[in-house]
C-alpha cells in the first residue's frame, strides 16, 4: 500500500510498518493533550514511542502494511 493510504489507516487508528524495513517498528498517530493535534510516532517493541518524520523514501514506497 502507498503512504497516503497508510496515513489514512493510521488516522483511523491502525499501526503501520513497511515490508522493506529490516526491523519491526510500527508507525501510528498520537494526539497532543491540549489541542488534540495529530502527529506520527514510531515505536519499536519494548521501547517508548518517539516522534516520526517520514522520509522521501518512506513517502514514495508502496510496501506499507498494517501491523497485526
């Protein structure tokens, strides 16, 4: 799936990953407490989530998939 479709799924609550990544990180949407502004985070297993900025490679990739 392309990034635009993955982003829509993340906005709906899904966690996404890329098949091309050599690790099992998941990207998803969180919201600020004050104004409920959405932002993307990435989280590795057993790690705290950190802010995520998509690279041009991630944006143009078509191997995004839902984390089950």
